[in-house]
C-alpha cells in the first residue's frame, strides 16, 4: 500500500512538472525568423520578439520566444530585416496632407510648366482660391523668380497662391495682392515684397498688360513700381492669412491622407513642425477614436494663441500625442536667399538675408518656454541665425537652471542647421541638431554658387555636428522633400541623389555611417522628443512600433537603399500597413 501511494505521488509530480513546462504565456503577437535590429544600447540583433497590449515584452532567439509564449497572431518574417518604426524628426505632416488636394508643382522644369499645371488644376478646382506648392526656380533654365502677369491674365478674378518648394516664398496674382491689400509701398518686417520697375517699354510691349495697367493706374507716368507677385518669408503670411480656413472635415481628411502615405513608407512617429491649436485638437480627437494611429510629436507655432493657452495649461501628453515644444523661425531659406548670413551671399553681394523676428523676441520667448518646461526648437538655416539662436539657448539654459544640469539635458533643438560657422560647432555640445539629409542632395547643385567654397565646408555638415553633439535627429522636412525615410537613409550615407550623382558623394566627409543614420531615425529621434524610454528601439517595455523591410538596409548594396520597399508597418503591435 505504501509503495502504491509513493508511486501515485511520483506520478502526480511528473504530471505537474510536464504541465508546468508545457504552459506558455499568452501574448498578442510573435514575430520570428527575422533579423531584428533592436537599436538597443549595444546595437544587438535578435531573431524574434513577443508583443502584448501594444508593447514588446521580450526579445530574443526563435527558440526562447517559441518555448515561452503562445500568440493569437504570428508573423514569420522569413529572414527579412525588422527595425524600430522610423521617426521623422522634422516634417509638416498636416501641411503635407492638405497639399495632396492642391496643385502639385514639384519637379517643374520651367515657369511655363507651372502655368500649365495650374491651368489643368483650375478645370476641376471647386474652392475659392487656387493653391499650390513645389516650384523651385533653381531647377529652371532661367534661375530667377517668376512674376504674376501670366497668372493675372489667366485668373483675373480668382486669387492664386503658389508657394515655393520650401514654403519661404510664394508667387501670387493681382487678385491675391488686392485681397491682402499689398501695394508697392507696403512694408513688412522679416520679409520682402518684390517690386518690379515698370517702364514704358516693358509695360507697353504686351497689349493685355498695358490695358490692365491702365485700369490700375490712371494717367500712367513711367517709370513706376508695382509688386511682382513674389513674396518672401513674413510677406507670404500677408496673403496666407486671407485664405479661407479649412473646415473640420477638410482637416480630418488631410490628416488621414497624410497618415496613409506615411505608414506606407515606414513612419510610425512624425514631428510636425509648426501647428495651430485647432489642428492639434483634431489630431488628439482622431487618435482617441482610433482613426489616427500614427504618433505625433507636435511643435506649436510661435503665436499668441498657442503661447497663451499652452504656457497656461502646460505640457499635454498621451501615448500617441506629445505637445511639449514650440517651433520658432529665426530666418528663411537658402533657396530664396532669406537665410540670415554672417556675410553677404556670393552670388548676390547686395543681399545677406534677414531675421524673421527680433533678437529680443527670441530671448523673451526662450525664457517663457523654459519657465514652463517646454522645449524650444528653432529653424536656423544661415550661419548668423545659428550663432544668434545657439547663444540665446545656452545663455537661457545656463543662467536659469538652478540644479545646473548640462544644457543638452533640456534637449533644445536647432532645426536644419544648414550653414554653421566652423567656430560655432562648439555650441552643439549643448544643443541637438535636427537635420534633413535630403536637403544636402537637393541643394548641392547650386548651394556653392550661393555661399561660396569656404562656407560650403561647414554646410550640411552632419558628421561634424554629430561629433560635436553625440547625436543627430534625422528627418525629411516633407513636403519640402519626399516623405520616404529611406531617401533620408540613402542621402545620409551615400550623399548622392537618386541618380547616383555625384559618383564620389557630395562632401563625403560629412556622410553618416549606417549605424548612426539608423540611430538618427529611431532612438536619437526618440531622445530628441523626450520619448527614448517608450520608443525608438525594440526592447521590452517599449511600444511595439516596428517595420519589416524587403532589403536589409544595414548590409545591402548602397544603390538598393532608396528603392527598398516596406513590407509591413506596425504601431502598438497592430499592422497598419501591409504591402
């Protein structure tokens, strides 16, 4: 009898042992047979990971994950590479979505092509205004700003607003000028209203123009001045402010259209640089009902409404929306010569660019946002703008900090940092450079003509900035550039355009390694957003944002990088795009 009892006890123990060994923890998703680039502190690789409740719970080998977990959904990556979801550290997400229903002028090779696209668009346009974006006179045979007179003739009663690719200049027609009450003697701080000098010869050579001039000006006495239709920097806002505001439905449609395209290229977080409160509110509402799944780091525009509301109410944070920064504009763009330079432009010695606000405004604003715990992110293209804002940043952070932490811990950012004086690289030991590698490969054809050989040594100097700071946050600035982050990766590493030009790379000494480029698009981008503990790498406890690519961009031939397709995009462990 005793022997029988002992055998029963042993049998029970064996059964319990095998039962406990066979028990597996239930999870929502397992991805296996992958080359997982975790982007953890050691840049380790793994084969598999498990996801539960929207977060990674363990990362490891196929065997380890399979033995421990059982999932409702499994994904066999079949040896493909898996990366943390890409973060675009500087873009215009809402503006891009809004632009999808406007005239697309990207890639036009002449002003005549611009006119043809506008004419075609006007046939189906149902809105009060004709709005477009994307022209760049630097891509034309005649590399000069156009004027409004052809638009005046085609659209005498419809206002036309056509922004340059960078958004820092616009061409408008006479009707738009009228609505904004812009005259030849209108003044604007931090901007330019370009003026044409009309003589009897150039005003009388076109019968239509002469007739229109007679309508505008009685008893014409030549020569006289009138706006050409080109507006630069703050002058653009004089017309933009007159454009009919979008409805809530139009805002929603723009956000969802932008999301669809961004998820398809592997973006899981976008830093939207310059937003109004009503757009932020709509983003929040759409995320809460599950329609807007992409995560947004919102940079608030520098205006009274935003400052009054958010400095009073403080930082706003959810799992998908982070509102804790303000976006300022120090200067304009290099392409329209609005970038504020320490010395004149090489190709236009009479011009040096300008600030868009006073130094006092930036100093006062820096103190205000610092006091309320907000991050300050400032658009700086020219070396003079970089020097001014860097000095203001460091003075503010050092003089107002009671605990004396390093300035870099506040994570204030300079957006673009396109032209930096060699002596000012030291500033970036306390400032995060947020840069866009495709700007280098877009501007390389004409940038040296603008600023000369010496200044080009420290223009688009991403590796120099990395050495100074220890990190760079990478983005695209779309719709100024293409939304595809793999173009960013290629431009950063190869320093070539999509046609493989130049063969040896543009200023190749400032190329980034593949490892640092991947960090700049993931964990460093998360750090720049105060979010490195919740995203930017594939590690237990972080949001399960990841992508599966058809090529291993860390190892494949460099010419395969830009054409690499996204197979799947996951946000919070949910497949939000599959090719």
